[in-house]
């Protein structure tokens, strides 16, 4: 039994959704017309089986690079791109409906410093150069609430080890979640992988970051009475 696909890709279980309800015609057009030109480069195994690193200097003109893992509908990603034109930002999201929503927002905002990987962040980690990222965001990730599913969460060694490798020393890693047990696991696991938690007082995790924009996922949490937590870490 092999542990790799015929393409050479490792067998990686993926537990989320790739597609939901049908896309609108406009969203299908965005995917057809815009997605390829917003690609960060050859990420997928079928086009980059040797896992050659991305040339981020060529992609973003030497700007610092940030990453958002699982950008949902893209509100935060576009907000950051629009407010930080001197930064290059990559978003990774396997859920194609979310990718289509983001593409519409990109058109409306007119940002040109954003790239999209419509797939598993682990494949992107394979081709990002070491110590290439200045900041990373994990905002309202899938909570996988059942205990037996906690290993599917992002805050596990399978994801945190490569993320730590790609972040520069001193880089910031932000995590937002409304699930208390996700907070617990984050505070247990993230410091084990080369990060320090920067909170000094309760307001540091109760109040959002100064450049925060509330996402639709957060608004849903607030309507349902759940309390957001904002966790900030620094790569050692």
C-alpha cells in the first residue's frame, strides 16, 4: 500500500466541503474569468509535482507577504488587501462557493495585491519558501465540536508545524474563534510549535484587533450568543 497518489502527492485526508449549493451565473463567470489570473503560481501537485517553491518576490514585487487560511466569504481578506496596498496577501480556501464570493468582492474593491489558492492550505505550505510570511490569519475555522473530530482542527501539528516553518521570526499569527474548546486547544498547541501568546490582560483576547472587520461568521456567532476570542501569537 502506497502513501502517495499517482501524481506523487501524499495522501491527506480532507474533511471539509469543496462545494455547497449551486453557484449563481455571475459567480461561475468570476471563477471562469478571474481565478486563474489570481493564482499564486503552480501549487497543485499535477502542475508542480516537484514542489518547486513559489517566487514571491516576482509575484508581489518584493513586498511583505501575509496569509489567510480559510477565508470564508473573503470579507477580511479583501479588507486587509485594500487597507494594506504595500503588502501582498494570499488566501487559501478549498470551499469553491467561498472562493466565488471572494472573487466578486475583489472585483468590487479593485485590489491587485491579493492571490487565491482554491484548495488545501497544506498543499500551499509545500511550495511556500521557508520564513517567507510576515503575518498569518486563522479566523473562525471549522470548530469540529465532537471530541473525536478535534484532530481535524487546524490547530494540530499537521498544520502548525509547516505554518511555523513558513513564518518569519517575529511574525504575527492571529486566531479568532467563538468556540471555548477551540480556544483551549489553540492555547495548548500553538505555543508548542514555536509561538508565544502575547496577551497581557483580558482585553487582549476579548477585544478585536484595531484593523479588524467583523465577518459574516462572527455576526452569526454574536446573534447566537457566542463570545468571540481574539488570540495573538508571535513566532519565536
